């Protein structure tokens, strides 16, 4: 009965699409554009494939080339605040001015590599905390009834409906000395004086875990929800305890989701600027803050671009791991 009802519905949809296509074919601009594309040997499939590549070329590759070019120049006082790589002598001789000192300073100046190492440490600890909190939540959502599953997912996604900056500012009111937590603890008599939580490393971890926890939950839920539950039933029939079943079946099968969620948290957390600036101490050493200070305070665009290029190269390995985890998850879904 359902199949019979679906067939006319699909027929109506296809008929509606065909009517739209027929209407477009009658328009002269559409016919002229289609004729030109066919003359150039461009089909609809080729055009649809080229649009994402054009997007990546325009918004990733071109800005990357500009930043890479500036990183090899030298800072100066002027507009723009860097010297051009190519200059002309006597109007006929071209001179290329390539400076490598910006990248050399990343190694020679301890400020940069200490900032890189501290950023990696903060991002790694935050990723582990997100995994410890997010895995049970994703597992509970995946095993919940279908009526509750959509409500729980909506609650996970709901914070994205408000501004990221406003959510971080809200934690200032929660963690400050006369904030919500300290007032509650002093009202209950558990403490006599406020606990310093704001402008500490603890506040940075709280802000990062709160902000990026959905990025851990959603890939894990997607992986756990597709898991074959008959494997768990077979393990139970063979006498395996629930904890052993989790370690031998659930955990290995959810590794692609763990890797994907970890990379989605780790990669942006390394370059985080807003959370350390608003919640962390003034002397917190994170590469995002260093990049901002070099770019806006010192006005040294070449050095800031070199820091950005090094940060991008540092994140290439996690990005490759994320792509492999997504490919493995896609292969498992097709089996």
C-alpha cells in the first residue's frame, strides 16, 4: 500500500521538475548559456563538479598564496606594511626580494615554539575531555528511542543558534568571583570566599570543551547510530559481559567517529583566540593570541603570515587523519 502511494508521489515530483525544465528551456538566456557551454565542451555534470573546485580555489588557494607571498617579504612602515617581492631596478631589471628570516624566527625565538607547544597541549587536553564527556552522551542518544532521539539531538545543536561570542561572554558571568557558581557555593556555605576561576587555565578548558563538545558528539552519534546491533546480541548470547562487549565490539567499530570528532575539536582548538582572550589569564601563551598580537599590535604582517603558514602545516597531519577516518566511515556504511 505504501509502495503504491509513493509511486504517484514520485511521478508528481518528476513531473513538476520536468515542467520547470521545460519553462527554463523556453527562456533565451538559458538556451544561449546552454549552447555556449555545449560549444565549449562543458556538460552539466562537469559544471556541477567544477563549482566546488572553484569555491576552494577562490576562498582557500588564493588567500593561501597571498599569505604565503607576504610571509617571504619584509616589514616596513607604510601601506601596505610590507615590501613587495618583485621590484624593478632602473625600470628594466627585475629584483626578487625573498626573506627567510620570518620562518627562521619561528625556531630561533622561543616565544613562537612555546606558543605552538602550549596550544597543542591545551587542544589535546580539551579533545580528551570532550571525548570523555561526549562519548557517553552520543551513545545514550544513539540508543534512545526514536521519539527522544530527535529532541536530544536538537538540544545538542541548540547552542549554535546563538552567537559564539555571546556564549563565551556568558561564561564570564558564570565563572567570575561574584558569578553564579561562587554565589551558589557561598549561599550553601561550602566556601567562605570566592574561588578564582575566571582568567585561569581552568576557564580556558571549560570554554573550549563547552564550545566544541557538539563537534565531538555529532560524529560519534552518526557512527554509533549506524552500528549493527545484532553483533551486540551475538556477543551477549555467547556469554560476553556488557563491558567486554563494549571494549571488543562497540569501541573498535566507533573508532572512525572518535577520530573524526577528535580532529574536529583539536584542529580549531589549536588556533583558538577568543576563548583564551576572554576567559584565560593575560599571560596565556596560545598561538592564536600571538598571531593577533604580531599582526595588530606589532603590525608585522610578514611575521604573522609566517606564523599562520607554520600553523597550517602543523595541522596538515590531523586533517589527513580526519579525511582517512571519514573515508573509513563511508566504506563501513556501504558494507
